[in-house]
C-alpha cells in the first residue's frame, strides 16, 4: 500500500488539492454571493429580501413575477416567481429546506406551470447533485466570468487569443497588465424580468402557434410529475399547518386557451377540493389590454389590477375564517 502511495503521490496530491479547492469554492458559493456571476431567480428572491430564507410566500413562474407587485401589496407575501418555475421546483425547495414558508403559501398556476418537460434554469440550487463538483456544475458561468476577468486584468492580449476573448475591446500585439482597474467587472443583472407595454397581434399569433405546436397536444401523462408534486405539497401544507391558496394565473383570453388546460384544471381542482384549498380562478377573466403577451400581465396596466384583486381575495378569506 505504501508503495502505491509513493508511486502515485503526485496524482493523489492533485486530487486532494482539487477536492479541497472545490469544497472551499462551494462554501464560498460565488453563484449566489458574488456579483461577478449570473444569478437565477431563486437567488434574486433571497437577495432582494436581504437573504431572508423564510416568510409567507407567493410561488409560481414568471407569470407571478410579472403580475404580483410585492411592494404595493397589503398581503406582504414574498414574491417567489421563478423563471420557468414548476411545482416540482417548489417541492425540491421545501424538501431541501432551502426556504421555509411561514403561515401562508399562495401558488400561482398558469398554462406552463405543470408541464413536466418544459426546460427550466439549470442553475437552480436543487438541480445540483451532492456528489457533483461545484466548479464542474457551473463551468459555463466560471468560463464566462473568467473571460471577463482576463479582459479586465490586461489592457491587451496577443492577437491569436482574441477569438477566445470576444468581450475585450482591443487586442494589440503585446501583453500589457492593466494599470487602472485590473479587478474591474460588470456586476451581473440582479433584478427579475418584468413585462412592459404590449406585444402586437402579429407577434401574439406567432407565439400562440408556437405554444400550440410545443404543448397543445399534451395530456395527463405530460404533467404527471407535477401532479405528484402537488400531492406532496398538499400533504406538506397540512402537516405544517400552512394556509394554502391557489390562483389560476391569467391567460390572454383574446386567444384560444391551450387544449390541455380544461383537463389539467379539472385534475388539479379535484385535488385541491379534497384538501379544502381556496381557489381564485383568473384564467380567463382579464381583457387583453392588461397583457404584455399571452401569459404575462403588463406591469403598468395589468399587474396593479391583479395585485389588488389578490389582496382583496386573501382578505376575504381571513374575514370568513373568523
């Protein structure tokens, strides 16, 4: 055994250095803590709440982000709209105790929230297996940030390196260390995407055709994982004495509802009814003038209307329970 270690000591040392370095970097967690790195919507939620990891919560996808104006709401729910967020994501957050919901959980379900196959943000914390090295899991973002760092460190690079560092402004023949701001960087965008103005009818027709081609043919088998996640969430809310409420998020009623929605809505409502969960159905209530596109309310026109209606509904539930 000792002969093996002596023979392979250099390789073993490299492995130990890599493992220890990866542990240190994962403890630092630059994807969350450093503005040099991209931030997903879950991290943005924590950032904008001073890293508070508990509270009454309004969970959903980008439709919730666009529609619920937290700072103007009397309900004071933490807006946790996640880009492409699904119920499977909420289940993972609660299972891994990445966030603790206090007292009240409102879930916004739109036409995409329950689709199992819909691609989501791969940087969400719950997607990284425990055994996967941190640097490997986020290698694309380390590469992006590393490129920017190299551009800031040097005023110029050899021309043959220019192709790999497209972000640099100039590439003189010589290598020269920056004398001014060698550690400068452009902080990554930390706000969530909101939706202003209105798309044209032509744009919306194209988007509807795209949605119909991608999702219109779907049936129960295509959202079974999210139905199972809903079952888990219902049991979790009951066990933890959470006041669970569900809102069917608005769809632009000027355009035909996706074909799978009536069946999906029936499936979900049956489960909610069995747990006596209050439901607010806004799926086809709002006029197209309140929308930015098919699924996102306009921040100026639609979001204030939605926020007031949600506040009034939640208040009515409090009064009726007294």
